[in-house]
C-alpha cells in the first residue's frame, strides 16, 4: 500500500535520478524535515536537547563520515576519536584566533583541517589494508590525543589543559557559550547535520561514491576498470575526515562547551562511532542516523529504566550497557551484517505489497 | 656521559622486562590468528577477565553479587572462604576453557567464512561484552592480586652492578620472574605444537582448513583448544600485570599495546611476538628516556603505534611474518 510506484510517472532524467524516487518516501522525508525545523525547536527543553538531540545530530555527522570510509570505501578506521579531536581543536584555535569571523566558517574550516590530517594518516592505506590499516589508524588516535594533551599551543597555554568555547553568535543568537538557548544549539547542529547528510548522500550516489564502492568490493578489479585507487582512497579519507572534523567541532563548541581531550575524544569514542556504523548499517546514510539514534537512545533508556525505574546503582547499569552493546554488535554481525538499514529496506519491500502480498 | 650511559642501560633492561609482558599478550593473539584467521581484539579483555576471575575465586566472592543484591535486595558479598592460589588458578583455567567453548559455540561458529574484517569487528563486540560481563560478575573496583609471586628490587643484581659499575640497577623481581615464565611458556608452546598430536593438528588447521578437515581433524575441537590456549596465555598475562599494577580496567588496554608488537613481529610468528614485544618495550622506554622528556613526556602512549606505522610502510609483513599481505 505504501511505497508504491504505480502511477508515479517520471517524465525527465532529473525526476528519474532524484534521491527519493518514491513519492511516499519523498513526502515522509519532507515531513521529517518540517517537523525537525519547525516543530521540534518549539517543544524541546534543556534535558531533551542535551541528552538526546544534540548527541544524536552530532554523532550522526560523525557516523556519516566514518560510514563513507568504512562502509563505502571499505577502509577500517579506529581513529575517529582522534580526528574529532582535530576538528575540536582546530575550531578552538580558529575561534580564539579570529573571533570576528563567523562560527559557521570556523566549523567548516575545522572540517577542512581535519580532512587534511585524515588524508595524512590515510597514506598507509595505499600499502596496507584490513586490520593492518585499523592498527595504523590507532596510531593516529593515540598520537593526536597525546599531542593535544602535551603541546600547550593547542590549548592556548591554559593552566587546566582544557579548551573552553568562547561565546559566539549567529545572526544575533548565541550558539556557543553558557548563554546558549537549547533550541538555538539544536537548530545550529541540525543545519549542519542536514547539510552533511545531503552532501554525503549525493557524493555516495555519484561518481565518487561509485569509485569508493568499487574499491571496497574488489580493489584490483576496480583498478582494472579505471578507478585510481590512490585518488579514491585518499578522497574517501579526506571527505570522511571533513565530516568527522565538523562533528568534533560541534561536539566541542556546541555540545560540551569545554573539553579535556583524553576524556572526550579517547579510544572509546572511536569504538562508539564504529559501533554506530556497524549497527546502523555499513554503506548507508540512513543507517548512520539509525545507528547514532540507537546508541544515543540505548544508554538513556537503560539508565531511565534501570536506575530510575528499578533503583539499580549506576555502575551496574553502565556495565549492563557494555554487555548489551557488545552482544548487539555480535548479534548484528551474525544475523544482519547490513544493520538496521537493511531491516528498514526489508520493511519497505514488505510495505510495498502490504495488504496483498501475493 | 658514562653516567648517562649506565642509566640508559638500566632503562634498556627495564624496557626489556616490560617488553616481555607485551610479548605475553601478543602470544595469545598469534595463537588464535594462526589457527583460525581471527584477529582477536578481545585478548586483552580476556586477560582482564581471567585476572578478575582469579581474584574473585581466591577471595571467595559470590559471582554476580552486585546484580543479585540489586534484584532481590539481598546483601551477599563473599562465601567467606579463601581458595589457595594454585587451586584458584586451576579453577580459573576451567572458566577460561568454558569461555573458549562458549565463544566458539555462540559467536564464531556462526561467522565461519566471513571476511576477516567482520571477524575482527565481532571480536571488538566480544571485548565489550566480556568487559561488561566481568564487571557485573566480579565488581569493577580495583583489586589486589597476590598469588605469591616475588616482588620488589632484586638485591643480587643491585649488589653485583654496584660492585662493577658503581651504580646499582633497579630490576624488579617480578619482571625477572615474568621473563622466566614467558620463556617457559614459549618453550612449552613450541614443544606442544611440534611434538604432540593436538599440536600437529593445530598446525595443520593453520596451514589449510579444508585439507585439515579432509584428513579427519575436527575444526571445532581445534578452535576450542586454541581459544583455551589463548585463555591460558591471557591468564598468565593477567596474573603478571595484575600483580604488577592491580586488577583494573586499564589491563584491557594492554591488548592495544600488543597490536604494534604484532605489526613489528609479524602476525603469524610466535618468535616474532617475543622479539616484537622486546623491541617495543625497549624502544618506548629508551625513547622516553632520551627524547620523550624534551617533548612533553608520556610518549609511551603512542611511540609503539607510530613505530609500527613506519614499519608497516617498509615491511608490511613484519620481521618474521609470512608474506601474506596483498599490496594495493
């Protein structure tokens, strides 16, 4: 009944190659966008923004970035935390160095700087692959975190070693610093999130994305049909770094406000984002959102039911969360290697024929 | 300058000792990787889990006490007995074998023929699960582990070096002991692999799964055996590290240190794991001693990885590894 193509005629190439070719899908997408921009900002409060919406939006961007690298190009990276830290510190240095420039530009520039760093650490991917590469990216993770911890230029020689976001405004509304309204922070991140998702979606279904997928599926075959592995891999690293850098900048500037690098961007963060990509679905933009939502909501839910509802101690709930997340990863890899996105695809297939499946 | 040299020598020796402990963890990786092609990220957590179990059994802790107390509102903590170290080690080994069986039965049996990277990610999931499981089972507070290993400065070496060089070296007894254990362990493993029936079967599986199957070797049995062996190595590593720095979460992070060790030594070589461990241990201590303090200290966090990274570019198969990496 839903998702039916019958009667939905395409009369131009443009119609034929649009992102959501099915009318119902398209309408639902517009509806979600309208709700996100026009309804949610008016009804949310501080708790919802800080516990659910901001982490969801920011992790979605990071997951999209990592998904481009892991899901589309097949290069496993365990350095996401470190690259997010690059974005955060680049943003901090830009914010304090050029306070007269808009924060929008700072965040985009921070993404660009991260892209460069990511490119540098992607160079080994030209010689190695698989988990060898994963270990190489671990080097990035540990080295970058150490560097931001020890080189005091990065945190402007502050005594605590922390970086704190100064107050900035966009069109007169504070988006960073203590005076930020919840809705402003939410909208600010939402704009970036939607822009990133659009960009990523169009990149992955265009020439660049096809090259990445060719490399992922079989690099030698891809090379023979004319894909330059050097360019394809490095562009995946750079673009992935761009998204991850933006996520890191937002994570620091808008979400946390003040950051201590080892705590906020440690190895655990790398794993968290990788898990989002696996659970959500490798090689799917929607999957990045689904995975981020899942892993943001799961701890909140567990905490509310176990600690709030049953009165268990917090550390027990935290350990249980570890077990559940780990178990789910294994379960997903066994039962549904393509993650939540695949479940969604199957559901869609079913819905097309829904009331009369034969 | 001679003073500097002597200090450097002491640092070097201590680095060697630390390297032995890295090598112990790396050994567990190599065993599983050789036999099943699985890169077991959970090795470090297995060491943590083994150490936790050992302490728990020795102290007579009630497993899942925390959970039971929360659900039923009871107040149980200990059985009230103390198990002698040797018996506790045996019991822990039983737990590790059970774990090996469960891991194969519930996880890797279903993932046969998947790509290596999928298996790798599954072990990351396993690591998370085990970490939570161990904490729920035994509690997450930092515990002291004492199975009666010697500790403290070795007087003989201190005396001897003082006599010869005029400066007493500080070498921990535990490190010396760990070195001896590691050497014995490697020797036993090599003998096991070369001269016993099961060891040969293990090598056959490592060579070629299908050929091994066709001559009647049970893959399931070999995998459980290899995971048990890795569990045993993890237990030994857990005892050493646990005695050295207490049983705590950071124990699982030594697994990450073992990765560059493997890069250096090669994924498929037992001697490689040892040499790689020694090189990394030595290298990072010396680097910290010579250059580290000048550029901010705590370089041990990343030195091993960057060394491995550089190494990868020039010799991707490691020092002793087989040439298996496809160049892209």
